[in-house]
């Protein structure tokens, strides 16, 4: 479990084919790498991955076929930045919201509205997840806990403060880029309960 408060931006230094998945080697820097052990969970741009090896500040992770298909990790190139956050410690302050690190889908950046030194970013989201997003609610984009400004039928907007633009990947995103989307876990449970009670349409196939 994570909070969506990015601790640092790491860099992808090596991408190794390990069919059907890949091995990612990330320079995490001392802030995140300090004290990390094999088996620990790290949120990598919104995706919870397990540390399988460590060489000083360099951490190795394995991403399977499902992870590569559902997230933007498979699209990374050497040198690309990655938002990093260590898992939430029991008793620690929860500054963002509960983030599982289980990416739901990819969202596309469709518009940037500069408001220096701020910026408002609009993202297109898959129809399946749009109902789980509400104005003034929480959403996770590339592992960053953000407050939704506008929630429309197929899109959402977020307002980014200068700090977020400076220390996360969203500060360098361009129109057309894909980011990892995770909706609020509470919205998922509410929708599931409504489905079970027959008061919310389900997209799941019916049993024959």
C-alpha cells in the first residue's frame, strides 16, 4: 500500500528481455534505495513492483506480460524518469490517499492548459473506469495522488502545483503520452456492491 506521494524520480538504466516479461534496472537514488531489501515493494510510476536485486542505488524489478500490457512500463526507454515511492509504513502519516499500486488502465494526456507556474492537465480515460472518478475525489496518475478538478464522461482534469511539475514525470509529459491510471479503491468497492445488488450495470459476462 502506498500514499501517492512521490519520494523521488529514478531513471531506467537497463531493460532486459526475460520472455514473456522484462527485467527493469532503475537508478533509484539514495532517498529510496536507502534501507531497501530484496522482497520490498516499490511503487514505480504507479505500479507496485518487487525488488529482486540491489546494487547500491540500483534496484532490479521484474514486470510480467500483464503488467507490461496494462501499464506504460513496457514503453519506457533507457534514461526515462520513473516516479518512485516506498510502501507505506504502519503508523506513518497518510498525506495522499490509499494507493494499491495496481494499475487499472492507461490514460492519455489530451490537453495542457498552462497557468504559470501551475498547469491544468486533461486526460482521456477508458469508459470502463470513468464512473469510478468524481470531481474533488482522488485519482492516481503515474503513481501521483491527485485531486480531480473535472470529471466528465470520458475525461478528467487535474491542477498541478509547481512542486508536482518539478519533481514528478507529469512536468515533462506531452500531449499524446500515456500515463498509468488507478482509480480510488473505495470507488471500486462501491461499484462492486452496487453491481451485486443489481443497481449498477455490470460489464462482466453473465454465466450461461
